[in-house]
C-alpha cells in the first residue's frame, strides 16, 4: 500500500509540473489561444519535460509569429515547423475578426495556388500509370469546342501546361471574368468550360515552349483532362493518389467535396487588407473556388504530410517521375529568355517552385486567393518543412521575413 501511495504521489507531482508549464510558461505559446491542450500541445509538454531547452525555441517561434501579425488588423495565421528532430506549430490572431474567434492550429484555410502542386502530382501519377503521356498534345484529349478557344491549341502539350510554357492567356487577368467572379453566387460551382470561355479569342503570349508565364488557365485545362481520361473528378483522383495514402483527412477541394459546417467546411473567414486598418471580409467572393488551379482547403498538418511524403519519404511518385518534377528550368530554352522571364522559368518545374535562400535550396509553392495567402516550403538540405497559412491578402505588413527568421531559431536549438 505504501508503494502505491508513493507512485501516486510521483504521478501527481509530474502532472503538477506539466500543468504548471501549461498555465505559466506554455500559455505564452498557447497554439490554440484558448488554453486547451490538444495532442500536439501534449507532445510539446512531454518534450519540455525531457528537453528543457525546447520551450525557449517554441516561445521564440510563437513570439515571431505574434510579432509578424501584430499589425495585420486582427487577422491571423498558422505556422508549422518540422525537421527530422523538431516539430512545432502555432497560431495567432483571429480566424473570425467580427466574432472574435481565435485562430487555432487545427484550422483549415484556403491554400490557393499551392493546389497546383497537388494537381501536378495527380497528372504525373496518371502518366506513370499509362493513362496520360507528358508529351501528349492537348488536342488528343480535349473537345473541339474547347480547343477552338485556345490559340496554338494543336501545338500545346501536357508538359507545356504543367511547366507554364504554353503561352495561353491567363483567364484571371480578364476583366469580364473578374466582374463575373464578384457577382457569382458564393457556393455555385464553376465549370471549367465557363472559365475557358473567358480566353476565347485572346492572343497567346508566345508560341508553346518558347517562353514562360505563370498562367492559371493551364491548370484548369489539366483538371479537364484528368476528368475526361479517368472518368473521375480531380477531387476523387487527388483523394486516391495523395490524400488517402498520406492520411490527409483535413484537405479537400472546396465545393467539389462537401463538408459540414461554416462556409462549405471553411470556418475561417478571409480578409482583404488593401485598405488597412480597414478590413473587408471577402470569404464569399467566388474567385473560381474549388478549381484545379487553386481550389484546395487544408490545415497546416496536411500540407506537412504532403511535403514529407513527397520529398522525404517519396511514397507517391517513382524516382524517374520525381526527377521530372524537380527538373527546374528544364522545360524551356533559358538561353532564349531574358530578365524576369528567364529568372522565373529557371525556378519552376512541373507545378513546383524553387527558391534559393541563405539557408539552402527550397522547393514548394505559394498561393493567394479570396482572402487567404500562404506558402509551403521544403528545405532540401536540412529536410525542414515550414508551412505558413494566413487569412488575409494584400497585407502590407505581411510576414515576408518569417521564413528566414525561423531557420536560425531551429538551427541553433541545442536540443537537436
């Protein structure tokens, strides 16, 4: 009986230490802003007890996140940092400014053009499976009613679409499309054919393969090709190829996959800070929501799983296909390009961007759409993943420096 009492006393003491950490030091880095402990918070508490140096890094990261958003009119963000020996996630600000609902680490946000990397992976996997060919002409797969609206359609390949070397006009630059998007009912799904109608008769920027230009239309066409060749939607193929194998339960294609709660499963509101400190809720502006060029909603954990599965574990694509995806600048003759066009072309492959930083080469993608901005990064030398999601666009005080500030903090962590 005496031994049992001693064991109970030790357990109570450990619990008190842990809760003391939560109620005092850990509240400074309360990732949910509500003093509740979820699984990830509990892991950090355990890490704190075993590695006393870790909380200081966690608190520094939380302070960095808080300070980066201090002037962002109350909007919020989520930051996830993961390396082979370190993991941390934090949230700051408001998910809903009007109702004063704090941002939580498990919240799901629009990831905008980061979706292009997912669409690219689906297409590349279908190429592996023999359903498509990288050098297939789009005229082999699309109807004449679509092809007739695209200049040089007979000479454009799937590779041109993936690599942004098609020269096709970008529908999102069209004034008529912009007006239609502002007036479209919030939950009315766009059809790809509707979007392609806005490029009808528009002049191409260059002949396919002879230039580079970021173009959202490319990925609308890829969405159409996936559906036509597989008989399934892009959402279904993303789930089969990526989400299910990587257990990404909180990532989905908006509108195309129904979710309960909020704005079609999106509880976080999105804001335009162009006229800050005045903010405008633009969550319900239907800017081609749910499409293959930028339609995904995800939590930060899901994006981290994706980056790890793709680049660390390499469980989605074969090595040869992986090499195609990471062949930056390999899909256009860089010697024939100049200036910014050449620079952009040299750092883009097939739905994936490359950034050279003082902390090494980074693979990833950024995104901006209907009140949300973010970026996912994989630092290839250190196998470090950083995901930043925010519910504000056009933020003049945006956290542009946050990535470079994170790396020194975790690199100098003596617990690693």
